[in-house]
C-alpha cells in the first residue's frame, strides 16, 4: 500500500485488507510518502495493535514511482497485491480466490477482477465492461481494463518493474511487466472500490509529468522485443494530448503525433481513435 495525504480514507483501506480470510500468512507493507496530514499517525496506530502491518520509515517525499518501488522491494511474500491508501477491498475472500487461481494455473503471472468506481459526486459504475477472461500484453495497450486495487501477481514481477526508468503511470508499467511473465486472469467478480476524487493523481497530472511515460518504451522493448512500440507510443501521445492541463497548442501537437503513430495499427487505428475520444469525454480515460 502506498499513500500520500489519505487520512480520510486509509483506515478503511487498511481494515479491508486485515479483514481478509486466508489460509496463508499475510503482511501489509505501507509506504507513506511523507504525508502532511494524519495518514502516518493512523498507519502507526494500527501497526501497533496488529503485527501484520509494517510501516516503512519516512525519510523524505520521494514521489509516486520511487515510493511504489521501495514499497514493492520491501514485500517478502510469494504473491503481492496492491491497494492504494484511498481505495479498499470489499470481499474478505478476495486474496484467497485470486491466489487459489494462480496456484492452480502456473502459466498465469497475475490475477485481476472487476472494480466499482465511486466518484466524489456519488455516482457509481463498474470500472470496465466486456473484459476478456485472459489478457496478454497486446490487450493492455489502451485504456485500463482493470484497476490496480484488483491486482495480485507473482514476486518475480517486482524485479522487472523496479529496474524500469521513472514514469507517471506506474500501474500501466506494472501490468506490462506482469504480462511479460505470463497471462493475466480477469474475473467479473467485484471485489474492490476505486475512489475517483479531485485530489487523485490522475485528476491533477501535468503535461511534463505525463511525458514521463515515454521513458518506459525503450525499457519495455528491451524486455520484450515483440512489444508493439508504435502502438503504445500512439496511446501515450494521445493521453498527453488529452491532459486537462495541456495548452491548446500542446493538445494539437501530441494528438497529431498520436494519429501518425497509430497507423502502425491501420486500419484498426481509426476505430480506436474514435473510441478513445469518446472515453475521454465520459471521464473513463
């Protein structure tokens, strides 16, 4: 669990993990990135009464990816699950179900599931519709098919992720790393909640921050020579062009680059571009 100024949410997040009913040992590793509110105090309070909680020392604010990396490296389990401090799990059997699946399907490197999205305005919807039960690398190029709070993966994924260059979208990078080591299973069962609120990173990213995602492409290509570099370039440029903070000239420039690179996937690119524009309008990018 990584957190930053999640005092309003983190108690529920932690308790939803400690409430898991499992047949194996469970440890919750929390990497708080020097929150300026009561997040750290809440984490320490719970850790003092529950030995399954380990709070990493706070030295300085690191930023999302360095904090995520140090927290993953501190995890010692055979399997790792992720839940940020402003999300929470809803099914006490979530981990048991997902790890049972991975134990019996060795060709899968990760397990995910459906999530509910709860917005500040009170609206509730499913995270994504019509997701295939089995996902591979090429399925992950585009809008997110599942939320990070749903993901469980095998320990070797950590080594691939933690050697990567700095990016903004840690979840997309992590998902690719999982897919390089095996298939990803998706279940339609809703077992977590993603809070969509104004203080979230996705709501406040700048163009310069979003450009960091371009750093991952040479690394992904090196890990997996068949990685569809130009398709992913097209997608990343589109996300930058649709950034809320982008100026008009920046939007035009990056959307033009996205369009050009999309022809690596012609003629399907024309349908994909239309779909992306629609998703951005309804807030599901």
